[in-house]
C-alpha cells in the first residue's frame, strides 16, 4: 500500500477531471485556504480548476463523500467543521487500524526493517518541521507516520478505508496541530517511542502506548472539544 494514495492531492494526475478538482479543493480545505463556513460554488470550482460545470458538480459530490463539505441545494457546498463527535469517531477508527496493523506486522518480522527505515525518515521530517515551527508540515509528516503504521498490515480492504478517510484524517490532524503547535516536540518524542516499541517487537506495549498517545494528542479524555 502506498500511503500517498490516502491523500488524493498527492497524485494530481490520478483519476478523472472531477476527482482531480475535488483533490485540489480538499487540499485547500485541509490547509485552511477554504475555512469552515466558506461557501464553495460550482462556478468557482470550475473557474479555479479550468473544468466545465459538469465535472465541477461531480467534484462537489466527491468532496461531500470525503466528509469535507455539505451540499446546499441551488447554492453550492458549505465547508464543514470537525465536530467533537467526528473527532472521537475518526480517532477511534484510526487507533483500531493502527493497533491491528502493529500486531499483524509482528507476524511478518521481515517487513519490520523497511518500515523502521520509513518511520525514521518521517521522524526526521517531523524534527525539521518542529524546529521550523511549521504546524502544517508537521501535521503532514505526523499523518504519514500513522498511515505508514496502518499500511504495514498490507491489507487491501484497510487500504481502501484509508483512501476514503484520508482527507478527513488530514484535516483533523492539521486542525489539532494548529491548535497545539507548542506540543510538537512532545508528539515527536512519543512517535519515537512508538517506533522503538514496534521495532522491538512488543505488540501489547505498542498498542497501549498508541492509545495513550492518541488520547493525549487529540484530547479525547472526557470528550474534550
């Protein structure tokens, strides 16, 4: 599984005109160029991406399927916000997928060295982003780190789930890192610990540490935010 496919804007030449237009709009939503509450019209999307109204309409439907907008009849699409419930539900799904992948990986020890190398590169990117105080870059590397763990399961069904949820995962991660940019060094240290536990072959400790890491990073205790 190529984790890049979980974020559609990383593959600008992939798919139909409508999907490519949706991918570009999704990137702008995740990065905050199209903030929550913004009204996106078919004509605006068509003009911005150089496509006709028909694929623009299809792109709006794709954005709705990704959970990034809510269609308003005869008006366009309203960029949605991440609700506390959505935050809890998305992280519950992601944690389950990661813990399962971590356990599955330990039955394939030959795959661990390649994953360890990939995680080391992503940790390096996170260090650079933390040093530069760049929450958006850190969020991208943070999400890649977690998607790499999920990808280790080498499960095509899981890959499909990640591709469908990738834009929502990305928006949530970017929003949280924007809120809590001062926690980047602490999050980096926790990622380093998770990578070490996985490489050491300790699935129980990895699953428990992952759960604690997610609950702290996304402030899930008590349903916060």
